[in-house]
């Protein structure tokens, strides 16, 4: 009986201590994947991420797979991977944002708007979420909503020239020529300072 207990104890110890056999823990693998990704070694990072079985991937691994798929030009896979990330962590704003950017690029404006709104719901202080939401509204020719989103983006980051350019466009479409001119002047001033 003592022999069985000892064997069982040793077995459980070694199962819990995978690193004793040279295997990396999930967190170690994830850190290595992130380091590879950050050093622009995308092929190796993708290979390592893909080697993790689907049931073991967390929301960050799915997200990284989505980013790398986008980098490789495979938007279809990227959409799938971002959706998997969101399923595991619905409040993960970056996955919503990246998914929305794909939809915006594909001119699926309503889908983009929904995803940008979810990103904003979970992170209200990132100017580009509002800016890109405004761009999606421009795609639908909803200039009033676009104007409102560009103004929110400007409140958060007032030195971004493109925010003013698109605001000027939306205002021009709304026949607010004086305000459009002011926004365009601000755009020009910011572009001049960027060139210095």
C-alpha cells in the first residue's frame, strides 16, 4: 500500500512539474511568443502559437494569431481569431478594435460600428476608437454621427491632424462651412508642425 501511495505521489509531482522534463509552462510559452512577436519574428511566433492546441489557447494567444494573420494578409483567419479572443474575453477592447478595422477596410460599416462601440464600451479614453468609428459613419454617409465621433476623438487627443481633416469633411457635408474652415485651418497648422 505504501508503495502504491509513493508511486502515485511521485506521478502527481511529475505531472504538475512539466518543466522538470524540459517542457515550458503555458505562461512561459506565451511570454516567448509575445517576445518573438514584438521582435517581428512573426513566422516563428505564429508557428509556436499554432502549436498550442485550441482548447489551451487563451484570449491573448487568439488575439496574437489574429494580428499575425492580418500581417500575413489573411483577413479571413484574422476575423476568426479575433472572434475567438472575444468569446473568451468579451471585454477585450483591442480584439474588438482590430476586428472593426478589418470590417471598415472591407466596407462592412455596420459591423465595424458595432465592434468600435464595443471597444469604446470597455475603454472609453482611446481617441482612435472614436476616430475610426467616425470613419465608419462617413462610409455610411451619416455625417452628423461622424462629426460627433471626431469631436470626441479631438477631446481626447487634440494634436492629431487627421482628426481635424475628417471633421472638416463631415462639417462640409453638413453645410457648416465656417466650422469646416476652422477645422481645416487647424489641420493645416498641425501638418506644418509635423513637418518640422
